[in-house]
């Protein structure tokens, strides 16, 4: 039996000795029979909690930053009116910091045999699956002196998808892609490796583009135009080891890598390339392979949504072996990892030739803009020390990038908010140069 605040108030007013408002309600029955009888009657008239029936409905997916609404239906099968306080418990990350915590608490009255529907609004702060915990009900008697309390498990899962904030950059990159593909009025000469069409020669054309057989069949000189090859293979490899857990600003590096992956996937699929995904730390944690162009973005979103960093050192040899098994023919391998010196020099560089001798490798890393701010600090002794530390960190990062470039790797190093468009630009540059 749960005693209410009203019972405590009566005790304070002298209707019940304060000493007996205690864990043992049996003592009250002997000391103050009238009030104790009222409490027992109130408890007996409270609707039972165990027999309540619950069902859920509502949103099952939501993008990070948006809100989801989940309905909870409560059926009172008993013959007593339900007067209750109800708490629909969800994980703390289901609400933004500072949000009103009472959004999951409800007051309701359900007559016998009837149903009521409650709504809980969620605004998650992290990707992944948010699962309902338990519904706790405190059922009061008509006098409000005593209450029954119990909990029910009512399963429901809301999957929080990545926000894909970089999709605003997609239209401009698709326009550049159309230029490369020759679908605009201006054809780019001499770029690409796939034959597009014939046209008349104009001064300035590369003589190597002249089609002599076509020229022999007509009176004018004909030249071939080219466009970047389609149906190339792009393998995106996400390093989900400990370095991906480092936070830059308010988000982990992995979240910035996920956003860049989504923009690149959308762009490459529209370009007609086949896109696969591999997430790896010491084991393959997610993969998408062999999906059609119209399905691959949704599959990648589904695979990346529950992915979280693992606080282990990434097995570079295992990562390279897994990438080679997913890319049996010449491909563009996009590796989203760290540019920290130790993981690259000790882990990646010794096994990198296995990738570069067969594939074009593009490495993208998230840089911390705070380091550049530190490097430019002046004015105080502490600021000078910060500037020296920032300058050293930037120099070390450049040395690591130069080592990778000497192995033929294309390096993209950008802050979280510009990593996605920078990676898309590097992909388009490789396509324009015919390296895909």
C-alpha cells in the first residue's frame, strides 16, 4: 500500500499520530481505527494495476533532431474507476537537455471497461534505437488517501536515424556531376574514359580525339567526346575504433564520418556507380553490398543508424583484408579514419601498399578547428603555450598526410561541418580526372 500526501497532512493536523505514518500500516489500524479504516477502504476501492492492459502505436523512426510521438492506450478492464498517475519511462537520451521531464508523466481517469490514449513526445539526442523501459502506474482511491502501484513492460522501439545535414550540398554536386556526364549543354573535352558521342572538330581539340574512321566516311573531321565511366565500384570503409569516439565540438568523429558517407553514397549512386559499405574496428560491424542504386542509400542509413564507436584499437591488417575481400576488382576505396600519427604510422602505413597497388584510395579525416584556434592564440603566456601545442599538432598532421600522399593516397582533412562536401568534391575530381 502506498500512502499519499493527503494522509501525511491528516497526520500533521493531529488526526493521526505522526509516529505511525511509517512503513508499517498495520500499526495504524490499532492506534487510529477510524482513519485507518478510511485508508483501507480507499485502498480497496482503488482500481487494480496488474489487470490494466496497454498497447502502443505511433512513430517507429525519426531523424536525429526531429521529434517522434508515441501513443500509449490504457484499458481498464476492472469494475472500478481508475484514477491514476502514469509514468511512461524512456532512456534519458530520448529528450533534449533542458526539456520538460513531465512530458512522460500523465494524469488520467478511466471509467470501468473503457480506454484512454496518452501521447509521449520524444526528441532524441543520439542515433540508434531508443526502447521504452516500463510503464509505472499509481492508482488512487476515491478519497486520495492510499494508492496501489505497479509497473508493466510495454515494448516499443523508435529508431533514430542520422540527421543527414549534408544533403543540402547534394544539388550543387549533382549539377557538377551532370557536367562531367555530358548531360548539360556544355560537354567537357578530353575528360573521362567512356565514349560519349561524335561531333565536328573545332580548333583547340586534342588531335588524339579524332576518330579517323568516322572522318573517312564524311567530309568533316569527327572527334570523340568522353565522359567519366559509369558503373564503377566505390567501397566506403568506416573505422569505428577508439579514434572515432573522439569528440570534435559536440559530436563524435564517427557522426561526421556517417554524414559524409551518406552524401557520398547519394552522389555516387546518382552517378551510376555501385556503392558498398564496410564498418570495421577489430571485426566487421556493418556492411552493405550488392544493392541497386535506388536502394543503397536506405540500406546504408539502416546499417549506420545503430553504429557506435568501440573503445579498442583498430586492427589495420584486418581492416585491409576485409576491404580487399569486399573489392575484388579495381575500385575506389574511401577510408574514413583518423590522421593521428600513431595509428597511421604503426597500423595503416605498413599494410597500405596492399590497397594502393590494386585500388585508388581516398582517405578522409575529421580535423578539430579548435587546434587552429589554439595555433593562432597570442597575448599571454598560457596562450603562447597553447599556440605552440596547436602548431605542433598541425605540423604532425601535415607530416602524416604527406606520408599517405607519397603512397598515392588522396587525403581529405576537414572540420566536421565541411568534411562531407569536401569528400564529395574529391570524388568528383577523381571522376573528372578519369581515375575511377
